[in-house]
C-alpha cells in the first residue's frame, strides 16, 4: 500500500512563465499556494515600510534557480 501526502511540496524555483521582472514573487506564490498578484501586491506594500525588501528580492533572484 502506497501512502501519499495530500500536500505536495514544490521546490522554490522561478517560473519561466508568469514572471514580471525576475519571477521571484511568482515563484514564492506558487510555492506557498497563493496568487502571484497577491504576493506582488504584498511586496509593493512592504516597500513602503523601512527595511531591506529590495536587497531580499535581489538575494532571492540570485539564489532561486529557474524552473
């Protein structure tokens, strides 16, 4: 008997399609089961707050492999 998990984890990758700049937000959205537009909106709103959001985006861009 094979038991499968109902939640399949996806690797954190940048998709080749549905990306705007680098695909970081689309990759995060797909990994966590959210809409890419929602993640993009959350990122833009977070940029209004002080913090290293752009640096985190650049780091994820460099570290996340393409699909």
